[in-house]
């Protein structure tokens, strides 16, 4: 028999979407029971939200790592290599460790389950939970894939800390059409036995109410990060970072510099500071020095990330109206709209494209539109150009980037946004 490889597994995984089926999480819990509950061998921070999960998760995992902990981090999407979704102390899982975890699971898979009964994301979730146990992590920072209640990651027991980042309308066909529906889905990660749920700032009143009711019902203390912590900018932020003054209940007023760019990162950092307060109350030894080191060292691919300098090329995975609004605000706050500016944009067809286009139209930019690398879901560049008069359709992301850079010259700025599939393509161009 041929040796099982990582590549073979990736090709064999079931790519169906079953996240809207109510019984999937229970099925995964049955499998975890057969596996001996590897997820109970470490402490967990579970993160849900529409926008901000990646940055919040990155900051928390880096902080725990700085404090000397062994930390697993599960997030999506990956930029270049799918194995980036499972990281241990910042290093993506090896192909062999991935295969080993898979084999451990299939060896105890209860009847009548077959490997093909589970979707690719469900497999990644199970493998992640087993791999973290194999690696003997102290903490796992786990970001949901979609929603919360019916997300595969919600098969875990009550986490030590639940975190809910900014909530907005996205994936409405699956999660529901209202902000209350979105909040209800995300609130599913709150479980009886969790000490705290931390809520990010600037939530819609309806969303906040849903979270409050769920937390109260389950006896989980809700921590409002906006009341617990403050983050203030000092001076003008630049592409090199944002000088800040931070403060929370357990963090005295301290100066630092956040490398993660974008006005929305201030909310994410506020959420992290409130989370630090909660973790310290739980006895986790996190020092202020480690906190500042994490803040000043954190970077995140695809989130207001600068890839080039002359001209500046910045990529941002804003893929819903709320993310786009925050991106446009950040562009203006950084003064990038006062430089020659170009946009390279591509969308998935199932997104609220009209709302995002309206946001971008407030920028004085030349716009080059492309078809993202997702044949099943991408909105064709030609169709987008019809919806967005004055834009220039391009045959490829590399062609669009080249034309945009030429349009703005060395002193200008190119912003690439709209879909993570487009961001991945641009990231790959800078890997060679």
C-alpha cells in the first residue's frame, strides 16, 4: 500500500458545505469522545465575530507565546499554504504531523462513520485539536470558520475565555438576514462553565442585546471591552505603525506602537486588553513587558499589510461592507488618499458588492478590477466593470497590479482588496 501523504489527504477531502446542518457539531463531539477528547488537554480561547478574528487571535496567541507558553493557533483563510491554518508557536504544522493526526483519528473513528462523511473544514478542525494535543500546547487560540453555533470548532467544551469581535452583516444566506441573526449564531460559542465572554467595542445595540442575554442565561460574565480598556493614538499613524497609549483595569497607562495597521485594529487591541484582564484574573501570568512586545511585533498577512514601498502596495482582505467601510476610513486616516491612489479590486458574487462599491467610490482612485481565483463563486471582472463605471477590467491579478503601480508612480499607493482569494494571488506574486 502506498504511503499516505498530506497531498493525498487534501485531494481526498470532502469539499461540501454542511455548516447549515444542525447536527454536524454533535457528530464531531461523538468523534472527539472516541478520540479521548484531545481538546481537554490544553486551555482554549475561542473567538467568533464577523471582522477582527484574525488580528485578535494573532495578538492573543503571540502574547501567550511571549509569556513562555506553548501555543496553538487555528485560523483561516491561509494565504499561501493551507497548513498556515494550524500553527504551533507561530510555525505551520508539518505535513507529517498533519498525516499522523489524521491517522490517529481514523484509527478510532466510530461506526458507521467513514472519512468521507466529514467535510474538509471538519477534518481540519479535528486534526487541529489532535495536533495541538500531540504538540503538548498549553493554550489553543481557536477562531471559528463561519458563524459560531453550527461551526465545526464549536464541538469543544466550554473554553476558558470566549471572545466576540465586531459583528456585522455577512454570510446572511447561511446565518440569517438580520444583525440579531448574526449575533445569535456567534453567541453560540458562549457556554456554561466559561468564566468570561469579552465583547469588542462598537457593536449594534441589537447585537449586543443578544450577546448579553446569552451570557446571562448561561451564567457567563460579560466583559465590555469598551468600558474595560482604552486605546488612544498619539500623533499621525504611518505605514510603519500606529503610536499608542493603552490602558485597562490591569494595565497601567503605557505607550507602545502597533504594527497592525488600520483604524479597526484599535478596536481589536481594545478587545485584547480586556481579554488580558480576564486571563490575569484566571491566574495566567502575563506581564506588561510581554504585552508591549506582542503589540509591537504582531503582523498578520492580508490585513492592511504592506508588501511594497515604491510605490506602496497594501493588501487588505475587506470582503464585506463593514470591513470595506473600515478600510476606507483607514486609508483616509493614514492620508493615503492624498497621494496618487489606485485600487485593485475583485469580489465574490455572493457578497454585497453594490454596498462595497459605494464605499470605494468615496476615494479619489483609479480602479482596476479582476476576477478572483475562485471559479465557482467569483464575480467576473467584466460584470463588475459594468456595475462600477470608469473602472478598468484586467485579465489577471498580476496585470492589474502592474497597471496600478504604473498609474500611481513611485510616490503613490496601490490598495488591493475585495476578496481573500485576490489577496492570496497578490501575496504569491511577492513570494517569488
